[in-house]
C-alpha cells in the first residue's frame, strides 16, 4: 500500500472501473471527481501506471464553470508529478514509461474533445520528462521518426490549454510550478 496522494481525493474503499462507467456518456463534474477517486484508489493499492490512466480519464471531463464557481480541491497535474516522483524512486508498483505513454496518447488521441485532450497529454509528457530520468524513461524515438511526430514545447501546450481548457486551468496551481 502506498501513502495517499495529497493532490487527489481521499478514498475509504478500493474502487473498480464501475466508479467511472456508471456515468455513461456524461463526463461532468461527478465523472471528473470519480476518475480522480479511482486514480487515488489505484495509487494506494500499488498500481501507479493505472493511476496515471485514471488521471487521463479525468482530463476527459467536460467541466463547464467559471472562475467564481471553480473549486478544485484536487489538482491532477500536481498529482501526476507527485506520483511520478515517488513511483520512479521508490518501490510503489509498476510505473511503465509515462513519457512514452503520454507521447503515444497525444499522437493517437481519438474521441470527444480530442484537441484539448491532445494538448493536456503534451503537457503531461513534458511534466513527465522534467520529473523522470531520461535514460530510464526515454521518448519513443522510433515513433517520432517513423510517423514524423511534432512535439510542441511545454509553453505552446499550456497556451493552447489556456485558450480552450477549463476555466483557470493554466492560471491556477493546477499546472504552474508543479515540478519539484
């Protein structure tokens, strides 16, 4: 068991996929919070790679609120960095290669709100590269060459999210200064 991530909601039970599937096509606020709960559940049970997948799922949410109503006690970007830092230096369970994962996610994204989700995946890619040792967690150079992948700068991805992401997603502590 891993200590709970302070940037994700506390959980009192182990969750399974039903926590997010129960929302069906609705990807609103409840879905977002349940995806973060599922991420925490996966993390504390020693499954950091699965926790990252649930963070990906949380970023699928279609949250519509303005700055005056925005109340995010959980911070998925901070949670991402926190999990990466611990799982890469401690025995926390299987992590996989998050750099490669986010590269593939960004370059192969499908489904609703694809464009904003691609930009979020690129931000996560850059955060993973900043936290993780590049020799242990390299980019997929073969894919980059074979498919002619263009990797945008972190600042470009943040800018695109600021244009079409959630209210205050880039201005709040959700993304700024999250790398230790």
